[in-house]
C-alpha cells in the first residue's frame, strides 16, 4: 500500500485558510486519497476524499496534483474548532483481499490560534 | 441516532483476563474495522470485515479475535489481556467506496 508523508505540525491564524500538504509519491493509479481529522481523543472524522480531480464539500477542498504524487487539504476559513490532528490516507479500492482498509500515519497537528 | 456505538467506554482488566469489546452500527454498512491507537501514534488496523461472515487480519492482529455474524455487529475479543494491549480502541464502518464513520472509542487499561 502507498504510504503518505505529512509535516508533524502546522499552525494557522483564525479566519485564514489552512493548507495541509501530503506526499504520496508511490500511489497507484486506482488508489484514493482520504483525509480524516481527530479532535483531541475523539474518533477520527471523515473530511473528504478524491481520486484524480479536485474535490470540495462543506468542510474542505482537496487539491490533487496532476501526477497524483501529492495533495493539499484546504480549510478555507479556519476556526479554533479546527484544531486537530489531520490524517492523509491512501485507500486501496474495493477489490480483492484489501477491501476496506485504511492505513493511518502520524498525521499533522494543526493548531488554529486566535 | 445513526452511527457507530462502542461499549464499554472505559475498561480496566487484569493481565490474563479475557473480554469482548462491542461495536454496532445501524447504517447497513458492509465494511467494519477495528483500530487501536497508542499515545502519540496514528491508528493501526487490527481486523476488518467486508461483510457478514467475512473477516481478515490487519497490521496488528495478534492477541485479538473477531467474528461478523450480522451486518450490524463486529465484536473484538481479547483472548488473554496483556499490558501491551493498553490502548484506545476504535471501531469504524463504511459503505462501499464511502468514508468511514468511527465510534467514540473504548479506553482499555491492562494492569
């Protein structure tokens, strides 16, 4: 499975955009990029996922480079409640014996300050 | 409320005891998984299931058993608890191709 690399920590001013990078240089053509976050010791929360195209939902935007070797999660207007650990994960698609697996790294601790 | 329900929320075991962590989801999701999270670490996959009657091992399966007799339930059994199994355990479920929904976790201490 493809592995991901993220900076261990980042900070951002409240109201500004938070841009969280992720490298996944060994990703295969049919593997999806997922983003989750974990606030304090709660269960991880799904944010967004994508394959090739950029994606946007009510929480965030996901920008995937054309070669798919890296991606950026964008929180357009960060708030204090966005302080969390953000995980970038490559998920193997639905087939064979690797159905449904997610492999988490250590993630990026994002701190939003007032 | 729809979601993933884990019980108990907290548990203390003595070394050698066995117990079952319960996980139930009411979203009719095919996929269910168990993860453990140690302090300062990301989540590691223990076991997962792609449907009733089908289970498989993840990264760290030793010392744990699972079964999936129904779509809704995916219990995790600790056969003989060890201090190294002190951790926070998360259960998660997903539809095919969708995002995972996680439970709130079970905090287990083995003394």
